[in-house]
C-alpha cells in the first residue's frame, strides 16, 4: 500500500500524517508532531509508523507527499533532505510543496495577489470548504498567530484577519508591561477577573473570541470551524455556532491531494 504523506510545517511545530488511499478526510493511518527543537525525531517517527526498521532499503510505502511550509527556507531544506533519504524510497517527483494558487480543490483564491496568501491559510480554507460544502463559513486557525478567514458557499476565499495568537498576546503583555506576570492559557474565568493573571487571560481570550465573532457576523456565516493548538482554550469563549476540528491545515492538504 502506498500512503499519502502530508506535512504541515508551522511556526512552532512540524506536524505530519499518513493517509491510506481512499481514506476519509482526517482518517489518518498514523500522525505525529514535533516542536522545531525536536524536529530531528521526524524521520524516526515516520519510519516507525511505516513499520520500517532503521537501515532498511528503499521502502516504496509512500506514493505522494504534500508539504505546506510557513517556517522558512531552513526548515524547507531540512525537510527536503529527510524526504530524499533512501530508506523512505520516495521518488523526487512525488514531493510537492503546497503553494497558494488562484484555484485548487474547489476553492477560488480571492486574494488580490493569490500567491501572497499564506499556504497554510489556503490549505485551511480548502479543508473548511471540504468539511462544510455549500455553506458560508469562517475558519479560525489559532496557533502562534490566529488567522480568521471567510469562504463563501460556492468556495470563494474572500480574505480574512491575522492577529497575534493567544500565547503571543499574553507573552507580549508580560514582556512589555512592568510587573505583569507571564501566564499560560487556561480556562476563561467567570465574569470579571479579580486577579492579574486571570485579567490577562480574560482579555486575551475575549480578544480572540471577539475577532472570530466579528468575522462571523461580517461574513454572515452559518458555521465557524476552529482549529490550532489554542483552539481548546478559545473555542469555549466563542459565542457563534462553531466546531473544533483538529489540524484543519492537514485536512486541507488531504482534500487537495484527493482532488488532484
């Protein structure tokens, strides 16, 4: 069996998934995630998922590879080197670096300059449209940055918003305001906060949820898809109809390959 390998190289983590031919969106044979500092564990994790012992010859277990990388040239070069390893047996022509184009997988890119759109946002839009076809939707990907984008019922990506992610907001306050502590995301406090840590958290969560609500109303959407590492914290604070989807970028990559 030749699996499809999907890689989402973000600002903080490198995520990957293996999908069997004909698998439903998001139905992974195996998946993994590595912080950039631990990225060297990626090849071993992939080999283990393919049940390949170290030092084996060309595997021939991966048919197609689609990589979305927003982490820069150094990460791209590192991934390219790993994907070229003889042990994986991946044909060079099988590797595609996902990019934002005018149209793909049923989504039309309405950015003024389509190539300027971050490839992760384009993949998220494709994934969201594939999960909710025929609906006007907003997709919020809540990671290092929070991106909130609007897609029409017929699959037109209209554009969106970018703001600092939940952790980045809190860190910025801690670093740039005297005597404010560094906090970690947690549960939204009830009502008004009566201590500084909770006041920072309440403000940051309210800003994230408020931006999502604003986009939802502006687009007159019927559903919001929320994804990303901070989604479990932000989603409960969002007052509009929504669902939490794990790694919408990966699902978009899967949908793009299935439509190819």
